[in-house]
């Protein structure tokens, strides 16, 4: 049952609008647009107003959709009321109206974040704080988060004096809130309040935040850990090593793993704020301990964040402390941790010198390539190709190529797919000759893979491979495959194969295509299965612009005209679409003498779709003739 709605003092508003001095303005409110406030000298977009009385009434309606509609049009109500009445009547009502459905409160929190122009600009921005403060204490998390976001947006625009007078007391009230929701929200606004605070208040704010880091409720400590990096970025360097690191130590030793893993996220942010020697003294020991934490979730977060810390601590601590920690994570008992660590292997290797990577990381990579978890192997396959430029040609040939081949033959299709999609990174390092000798047999084998996504990835890689291999090598090894894909059982493969032929014709030129592609494509137009015949029509429509007018008229067009007499309607209306696409390519005389008669015949077909597309194509011919 809905809580009884609070009466809105807008009865006063409506009665005022009917007084003798403002009757005309009341009529105008319901019939005209109101001039919107300006931001930076530019007027906001003017829109027709709802009848204002209706919108005001909807704010009190029992129907949630009507209330939601009215809340989303708060700017309309505010423009009609004017800045002063918005401050004195609308905003106080919204402050009291906090017993509504979460969806309405969420919309209200979002609207108030951009409401400064409607209350008279930044000098009156503080009037928006009471309703947002109320919203930041409600139980629903998404409402609180949106209210905190809007508080930060409003606070960042407020004048320094107003921040001291209004925003700082709000932060202290939230931080001292009896219910944990207020204290959770308080953590998110400290970084807005702190820079403008006097020195005495800054000390107090740091003390309050320290208390929040030790709060009895884990939810508050989680919020403190999440926002510690933002708060630390606003604090003077003198207090970073004392106050902030003390808070950080409390969070890293928390008995809740959900708090500790959020503290891990803060490590990288704090590491960038500290001097390298301070980072080594304060952050590095924590990370090394976290890499052996009893909770796999904490170790997972370390695996994700570790490479970011390497730059902060410098090369020597990385070699002595972080490399061993990373090796432990790569060999972790939990598959989820190994997945996270494997996914960062290339980024981590970029930070190290090649000798360190070969000595410490490569042995782990070899183990992961045959890991019992397919997801670990897939994560490794998605990044391992990026190691080739890092390690150089010799190390790639000696160490990485065998791993690539092993992953290319993996039983899990995603692993094979991830390797195929990044082959160009290896080609840049070892050259096409060695790539073709070592990996091409495996690629040809994958071209007939039972999983269609793997075949699709191979097709999409073929034009790049063709440009690198050259015409001769391509004809010998891959030419037959390209034709074979046109008759694949999966439509996506056939469509990609047709696009592939177009890209090959662009790469090797019309003469090569005329010799190696066009004859074989045209032979397939008589395939007994209509779906394959449709693929050939698609291929012809893609090849025609590349081949040019002469070959299109002499070789492609006659085959299309013949196909217009096919017994399957799907073929015939696709013929009409292909003929329409050929009109800009061929001469007008050909369009009139050859294409138009074929389309006229199709326009009299019994099938409605065939007639529709044929008439559409005939209109195109008429338009071309008229424009010429």
C-alpha cells in the first residue's frame, strides 16, 4: 500500500496565480512557452510547457507513472514558477517528499544534479543540498549513488564560501549519521569538500574519514576503501604518508575480504601519488602480502592491478618483489586468478626487459598453454600474440611459435579463435615466410573447423594474409578454400566469403579476379540448392563495382538475367535487387535494352515481393534517365 502522499503547498501557488495581479500570467503558463534560463550566455532549448497545474498535480498523484513523468519534467515546472518560487516552494517540497518509490527517487536525484540554472545559478546552488542530502540516506543503493553523484556535480560548481557554509556541514552530518546509509554516502563527497575547507576543518575531515575506515559496518568500510584514492588526490603531500597511509593500513588489514579487495584497487591510485621510495616502503609490502591472501578474490584483484604498480615502484623492486608475486599468481590454485593473471601477461612483459620475461614469465606461459581450464587457455590466447614484439624475433621463433601451434590446435574453439584474430602481430616480428611455413598448415586446417565462428575468423583474416603472401602463394594454398566457403552450411560464412572475394579482387586487381574468381563463381549459379544460388547473386553484386562496366556487361549481367527466370521467388527478388545495384555501373543503353526488359518481366510475377523489388528497380532506372 502506498504511503499517504504529503500535501503540496502548490495550492498556494495555484491560488496566487488566480489573484487579480497575476491572472494573465496563469493563463500564459498554461498556453505558452516560458523563456528558459541561460547557461554561459546561451539560452537552453525552449520547449512547449505542459499545463502547469497538471504537472503539479501529477507530483502528488497515486499513480507512480504519472509521478515519474512529472519528476522528469521538473525543469518545466521550475521554468514556469521562476527561480525564486522554485527555491522557496518546489525545492522544500522535494526535500520532504522522500517516501516515494525508488524509481521516482532515482529520477529526482538525477534531475537535481543539473538543476542549478533553475534556482538562480551558482550563488543559490546550496538550496539543492537538502533534498539531495535526504536522497543520499535512503536504503536503495542506486538512489544513494545517484544522489552522491549529483551532490558532487553541484558541489564542484559551488562558490568556495558556500562550500564552507553549506557543503562541509552536510558532509559532517552524513558522516555522523545514525544509519549506515548516510555514512556510506559521506565517503563519496569528501574529495569535493576537502580542498575548500580551512586548515582546522581539514584536520577534522581527515579524522572523520579515518573513523569511517574503521566503522563497525563493512558497507561503510567498503565505501571508504572505494573512495580513498579520490580523497587522497585532494590531500597535501605532507599528510599523504601519515594520515592517508594510516587509513590505507587499516583497510588492508580488514577481516572482510570485500574490503581488502577494494583496498587493492586503491593501491595503484595511491602509488601514483607517492614518491617511488615511499611507494616501495608503503605500497609494495601490502601488494606482496595480498598476492598470497587467503581469499582468492583479493588475489584476483592483485592479478588485475599488478602491472600498474610496476611503473610506480621502479625497475629494481619490480624485479625483486613483483615478478615473484606475479609468477605465484600465474601458478595460483584458483582458475579465476590464473585467468586474470594470464590476461595481463603481455602488459606485464612490456614493463620488464626481454631477458627477465624469458627467464621468469615464459615458463609459466608454457604451463598455462596446457592448463586444465579452457578459460585460462582462452585468456592466454587473447594476449599471447602481443608478446612477440616484446620478446623479439629469435625468442618468438624459439619459445612462442610452439605455444602458438599448440593453442591453434586446442579443442576449445575460443582458444583457436583468439590466436587467429591476432596473427598479424606475429607476422610483423617473424616475417611472412616463417609464418607461412610454421602456422599456415594449421590455418588451412582451421578453415574447415567444425565451429563456424572459427571459420569466420579465418575468412576475415584471408585478405590480410593474401596481401602479405602475394598472388602466387595465395593461388597455391588458399584459392580453393575461398570458393569452398561460398557453399558453407552457415549463412554468415557464405556472406563473409562473398565479401572476401570482393576484397581479394580489390587487392589483386580485376584481371586476376577475371582469371581466378569470376569463372568459378559463375559456374555455381546453377547449384541445385537455392540458398547457394542466392550467395552467388550476392557475390556478383559485390564484385561488379570492382570489375568495372565492361566485364559486368559481358560476363556478369547475362548470368543475372538468366537467373531472373529461376523458379524460386527468393532468387527472383534478389535478382531484382542485384539488377538495381548494377544500374549505376553499366551504360544507360545497357540499362534500357537489357536490364529494363528483365525487370518488366519480374514486375508481372505472381509473387508480391518479386513485383515490389522489380518496381523499385524500375523506378531507379527512371530516376537515372530523368537526371541525365
